[in-house]
């Protein structure tokens, strides 16, 4: 079978655009209404998407947005929401974002294994390290740990979680009522992990997940994030603005994965993509102009300041170029991306916050189904992507447009499936089911740390 695109939908309450919640076709109370997410996942499954990807954070991270009160900041906890959606879907993968900085491995191992059982093998974990002091403030930390500490903890965290998922052999639960034997004791394993950050005995209280391990997704673009993704990630979500940048990232992370003892095909790279599609380009441009007209200047500027790490741009001419930023600060990979875009394209502060309000550094495509498909086909065939994480500007309308207009065009070109295949998310993504570490030869069994 020929290689085809993988697609996810990145769900941020009412859409990726900061003003998406103000769109006339959007229910402004949707972020806290279950029926909204049920409708979204049904549309995505109708479009044969691989992944339903829930963004999340552990705080109102944008202090200016909190002060202004102009953007939706209330939403469900993702694992709870996906557990409710699981029995209402049959095929699509259910991906929850969860932080390694402000969680414990045993808790997350148990929750994701439970979701994998509830969904019959369709769970996935988007591994993030929290990078906001606002999140630290919610977990009794006066200072956010350094990036180095966060990523060392993350690496050990993921290794421990995978070890806990191996607590039970695949055939451990015999549940023999006649013999009175629920499981043979030699099929239950304690991890006995001792490391820099964690000392955990185990075993887990959930039997081995249908997929072995829920799918591991990673989205960090810093040097440490790329290293973590290369070591553990199976789906890599990334922000790239040009084909050349996407090709370089694609080669780099797959090469690093090979250096870590993996195969290049063990990873699927899915850059984010913000499409605005209509039957004609003029109609698509009208849709985008309507969205942009709803972006309040205070919101746009506050979001830009947030993504630049709290830089204060008050007092600067909004129609002037981005000023030189304070030296000696440690900027995130997203901040550096935005700064580079501003310098490269000679954007004013207003133009930059308008871009931030739209896609936050991801490609923005405005056009016909053929225009969108041309872009996706180029990146797919020229080594920039294995698929895309679609980021509709407003929901459900933006997703519905993509499914109704772009998906048939991709299918017509032979780039995309016409039916789901496989039983689990791993099978649909083309991955093998990971073997338990306890099924390896005795001398190969290791507990890191």
C-alpha cells in the first residue's frame, strides 16, 4: 500500500484564531459544553482523521488575557473529556496533553492506560514540559524549574510511565473462576525504579493497555524538546513556516531518532496547519477578513507579549517594526520563531500580532481546496511532513469546511485514505505494538535511573 497522509485536528476550545469565539457561527459558551466537543469529534471521524488532539495548560498562562477578560479561558480537563467521548467514537485517536512538570508518573500511567482500555486502543499522550511561571504558581513553586531540569525530569518521567505500562503481561488476567485464580503472580511485575526525580515501586493497578503503550506524541521545538521527541515521540507536532525549514526539521529529528537506537519510520512528523478554505479564493479571503476583523487590538498585543516571554511593548508604535528585545533573556523556541519571522518579513508590531492571533507561527493557507491540497502534497512528497495537524480558525465551521472541501480533494489525488483500516490507533498510524520489557531476554531487562 502506498504512503498516505496522516491528519489530526488540534482543538483549542472554539478555534485557533484568538477571535474565533466571536465568529457569528460559534457558540461562545461552547468551551464548557460537552455537545460542542461531541460534534467536533464526529466531524473529524467523518473526515477519517487519525487524531483528535486536545490542547491544555495548567493555568491561565497569559496574565494580560486574564486581566483583559477578552478570550475564552475556561475549558474541560482533557482526559476527563476524552473518556466521555470514547464510547461515542469508533476509530479516531484521542490525544490528551499532560505535563511531566506538574504530574506524577504513576497517576498519568494509570489514567492513559485507563483511556486506552475505554477507547479499545485509541489513546495518546501529548508529552509537554510546562514553561509558564503561571503554572508553577498553581503548584506551590516560587520559581519554575530550568529547561534543563524540566527535560531531565521529562525523560525519566516517560521512561517510568512506559515501565509502569509493562506492569502486567498481556496474558496476565486469566480470571479463572473455577480455580479461583485472577492472575498468575509471575505475570505481574514491579518496576522498582530509583532515579534522580522518582522512586517508584509499582505495579500499576490497570492491566496492560490494548496498544501496549498509548501513542506518544511530542511537540517541543527547543533543542531539549527535539531530543526528547527523538528519544520517545511517535507523532511529532511542530511549527514550521517554510518547506525548507520543515525539511531540515524532518531530517534532523529522524536522524536523532536513529542515533537514539530507533528507526526513522518510528516517527511521524505532523506540522501544524491553519487552513481557511472555500470554493473560490475570494470567498476564502472574505472568511479570513471576517475573522481578522474580530481580533481586538488589546488581545493581539497581549498575546504577542505573552509569546515573547512577557516583553512589554506598551508605548511602541504598533505600525513600527518590532524593536530590539532585551538581551540576556532566555527566549522559548516559539518566541525565537516569531522574532525571526518579524525580522525576515519586516513585520510591524501590528502585523506580527495579527499573525500571532491567527496561527502562532504555523503556516496560514487561504484558498480553494486545490490550493490547500497543493501545499500539503508538496510538503508530504518533498520530505517536510508525514501529515498535518489541522488547526481550524473557528469551530466547528473551520473543521467542517476542511472535511467537506479538502478531504475529497486529497482522496481524489490518492493522498488520503477512503476508509479507516486497523483496529487500534497504532495500527492506523503504521506502528507496531511495543513488546513488554519483561518479554525480553533476562540480560536485556533494565530499569533506568
